[in-house]
C-alpha cells in the first residue's frame, strides 16, 4: 500500500557525535572525560578496560538498587491497601504509556499498554480463600501434576521435569518440606488448566497456599545448604507471576515477577559462566551464591532459570511501561550468563559458545551469530524480549521538545536495524504448533511487537514507520492463524501483543477509512475481525484476552 509521504528524520539526526548535557556515562562524567555515548559500553570505557563500570543514569531501564527497592515497596503497599479495603479496591491504575497524554482516543498511544488496563476479572482471591473442598489427596495431586506437565514449558517451568515429578510424587511425609511451595504452585496451575473437571474446585485453596508458601520458603532456605530450594522458590514465583498476568491482575503479577528477579540476582544467576567439573558436596563457585551444581543438568536448570526470569521481566516491563529489574546495561548486575540451550543438550554435555563478551551486550551491539535456526526456543524468546523492552524504553524517551533529538534518532536507527534484522532472520514456524513451535511463535510475535512499539508513535507522520507497523501487524496475523483454545494455554503476553496489532488496524481505519478505496478498507476491517475472533477464542484459556477484547470493542465503537 502506498501512503502520503511524510518528512523523515533529518540525516544529521542520525550522525550526531555530540552528547546532550547529562547523558554521558557515569565513569566519564566522574573523570571529566569526553564520552561518545556508545551503548551498552562507550568507547572510552572500552579503551580503559572499564566495561563493567560503564552505565547511564538516563536510561529508563537502568534503575539503581534503591529505586528498585522503592518500586517493590510501593507495589507491596498498594497490595496491602487492596487487602485491607477490599470494598474500595478499584481497578489498578497503570503507568501511562508513552505519549498517551496527547492521544485523542484509546488505542492510539505508542504501545499496547494503554489498552492493558488492569481490570479485575472473575478469579480466586489470594487474600481470603472461601470455604471450599478439602486438601487434595495424593491421587488429586498426581492428577493435577498430569494436567500441568504438558504445558510446563509454556508456563515458564525451567526445572528438569522428570526429577521434579520424581520428588513431587513421594508421599507427603517423605517429601522435602522445601518442595511443598513449588508443588503447590504447580498444582494451582494444574487446577487452572483442568477447567470443567472436579480438579478445578481446588483453585481457591491452592492459590492461598501457594502465595503463603512461597513467602515462607524464603525464610527456610539457606543458599549454602539448600541452594536447590532457592531455585525452587524462583520457579514458584515465576509460576505465580504467569498466573496473575493471565488473570489480568498486573499488580500481583509484577510483584511476583519482581520477586523472581530479585532472587535471581541474589543467587547470581545472571553471572553463570561455563559449567565447571561437578563434585559431590562442592561449595559455591567463586562469585556464586549457590553451591556448585551437581551435574550438567542442574547447571542447565540455573541457566534456564535466569533466562526465564529475564524474559518475564523484559516482556512485562515493556508492556506495562515499567522499568525492568534486569537491565542489560546495568553495571551492578552485568549479564554474563550464556544463552540457554535446549534441555536435552545439557544432559548431552553440549556447551554454549563462549566468546568472553556478555551475551546480551554482544547481541545489542549487533555482533551475535547470524544463524537463529539452531537457537533454543528460550534463547529466541530472550533475544526477542530484549528487543521488545529496548524498543519500549526508547519510544518512551521521545518528546517533541526533547533537547537531544539527534542522539535519539541515532539510537532509533540502530535499534530499528537490529530489530528488522532479527525479524528477517527468524526461522520459519511450523503451522501445526506442535512441540516447541508455539514457543517459537511467541518469540516471533514478540519481535514483531518490538517493531510496533518502536514505530507506532511516529506512524501518523512518518511513512516508513506507518508501513513498518502495518507489515508487523499483518505478519503477526499470518502467524497466529492456527492459535486457538485447543492449545490449552498461551502466554498472556500474547494478549498484549495481539492488542497492539488491533491498535495498528484501528489506527489505519481511522486515518484512511474515508480516503482509500472500499476494498482496502474492507480488507483492514476483515483483518481486525480475525484478530479479535482469535482473542475471543482464547478468553477461557487466558482471561486477559477477554479483558483486551472488551477494550478493543470499546475502541471500535468510538472510532
């Protein structure tokens, strides 16, 4: 489709070399050196071998530890107020998406977060479980496990499934008490996934137990003696975060996601090097908080644990306009963990390539290996999530009166090239969505979502941004044709991404509905309807989809 040509950023904006006041990195500012603003590490810091110290206070994704603690405290205080005054608890007010203050109607803001209002949905309460069924029997627990296992990877389960099932299948008296909180979170999801069966009756009880149990586990576990229990606590927090996000309860989802990220940093999962030769009873490796892994499988669990938490953090910080807890450029927790492998590869002793350069920094610098075909699905998810968070953060920085527009457009062009290159090289996703194909589809959709996040703010004025958004929306629609309730579960971030696709189509109808020929407009309407129908079909699987559909329908009514 051709569209009216609009002015593009001036060429000088993409080649500026001077930095605006206050935008140099901290080491260069302290030493009064000229900083070139290179990211993730500037040139002077590379030359002086100070890569670990290079960080920027202007990055909205790079908060200090104090700011992160204040963010968590504010979340806890809001949750306490909600529990103390349930009759007065209203819908959670999320941070506005970038630029929404000037947006004339809903769904015209730069990101999907403006239609992701954290609206309460019909779901169990974690605060006051209603009187319900008795505790699940051993047979119930086994059935709940059986309901969970087929969807484990999609739910962010990074532990070795056979080992977990073996530990969880022991009689209650023989199980390690520190396994119980994770088992409860798993059974909670099993109950959720077993909708329409007697197992669903346990959901209220299991939710209350899971929330209380994961908090208690942190007081029982000690990194020196019960390191694996801490990993189990990270896993339980991830499962709870997915649970609340799927229900559209963003406050609680962010809280448990933040707890998982804090635990990951505490355990130094972000700083895992190549696996060392295992030894029985080995203590913590140098610089590590956990005891040395017993074997390659346990090392793989830790690698996957970090990247699972990282994906959760990057995707939802980008979707909700919040600062990520795991900022790739933060010097305080530089990400040194290698990209994850497929689970079977850990047992086979396969090692990820190690270049000595942090994986995310290398990826953002455009130096990652070009072949994506052989990357594990979790690695694809992590790279796509990185781009999504970076695009969201960069778009949020823009304002019409910003003093450093040349720097912005330079970074915009670099990130745009990185995102487009990733999308172009992304491997084909089989239409059957069997095996790990669904995880690859989610990663691909997140990458297209990064294109929309980066460009939609400029789609009205820039022909290139308009075309980029429309192409990404059409690509997402083409990829999700096989998605439906038969999948049983789908990552709730897909609700946000599909909403952003609806936003693009609604914007197209509003901008060109009265100008373009009827056939083109009818095609856009048909595309919008197809996306909405797919979202509606997933409403039972993911209640957040139903929330987003209502928002889209409301926007349709006023457009």
